[in-house]
């Protein structure tokens, strides 16, 4: 790595002890003349300056090119409004409810855990942090909304909220169809 040093220059035609400018050195002497405002640099120094300017230009262009990406990430919707993620959580919630309320149906826990990891990875791909994902899962308002969406969904399939027998029948039907909900369940 090249080390640079700056010190007052006293060379030149009028070097009677007065400081004419400042010298920057890296093995070769390069002076800046304060009177003329011009640099007296060897040719090798100017090549370094050109390459440094090129590097700075490329770095500036790259940072400007990446700026829209950063502002696009800031304009993304809250995770609770991303349908792909919330629908996946809702499906898992429906399967979990069926598993808990129906004696003849159990859950495929490893498959459910694997699906949770896929949802998490997808949320990360969309630019959401692990902290944002945890915040969604611990948000009581979002949980209430998802439960209501899940209940509305199963009601369209003929399930009565107050009758667990219809929920269990729906679960068995989903297992037979090998649907996404059925893939998280197993008939005993």
C-alpha cells in the first residue's frame, strides 16, 4: 500500500526559505504551487489520478444505479398485506384447527414445519427481515384477521363454525383430495 506524506515545499527558483506550496510524496515528489495553482506532478502521478477518477466514477455510478432498488424496498407493503404469505399462514391455521378439534385426524408436523420454513424463506426473498416475520406472527390484530379469513374460507366450503363434525368432514375431504390443507393432515 502506498503511503503519502504532505510537507511544505521550499524548492523552486525563489526558494529563499519561503514556503511556495505543499508537497505530497509517495516515493516521487509532487508539489502544488500556491502561487500558480498548478500541480507539478510527474507523468506517473497523473496516470494514478486518472485511474482513481475512473474508480470513483464507477463507484458513483454503481451507487446511483442501486438507489432505486433501495427505495423500492422501502415502498413495499407490510408483511400482513402480502397475500402469498398470509394465505400460507391461514392454510396452516386451518389444518392446525382441524388437527386439534378432530379425534380421528392428526397432523403431519414435519411437513407443516417445512412449509413454515418455505414461507419464511419466501418472505426473506421478498425483502422482509426475520424480525418483521416474527412481528407478524406475534401481532394479535393480524392473528384475528387471519382467523376470520380462515373461518370465512371454510364456511364457503360448507363448514359450520359451531359444528365440529362439519369441520372434521371437511378435513377428511381435504385429505382425500391431497390438497394443501390435506397435505398437513393424516387420517388415523
